């Protein structure tokens, strides 16, 4: 993944569009990540993903573990209950 300022991106749009065919390009503004440029193929792949609704009782163990890990990380950062 490459990181570029918005100013640099605006000067070399074509270059960064070509780069995004190989890897995501993060565009920053005032030191903050604002946008990620990805290829159309990658965008289609991401939006094609199947989303499956679950009853909470039938949530797979790996999903429970991911939720618990995220919750613990938030608590460790002082952001969670």
C-alpha cells in the first residue's frame, strides 16, 4: 500500500491510477488518511462479497472470537465499556 498527499496525487493522477491497479493508494489530507484508491477489479471483488445474516445464537465461533477481540482492543484503548 502506498501513501500520497492529496497535493501530490492531484499532480500525478495518472501515475497513481496506474499504481492502484497493483496496490491500494492511500491519499492523505492534512496528515490524515482521507481516501483509498483501488482498482475497479478490487472494488468489484469487495462489493461482490456475500453478506450472510445470522441469528445471534447461530453466529460462527470465529466471528464471536473476532468480536470479542475487537471489544478487548477497544477496552484496552479506553474506548469501550
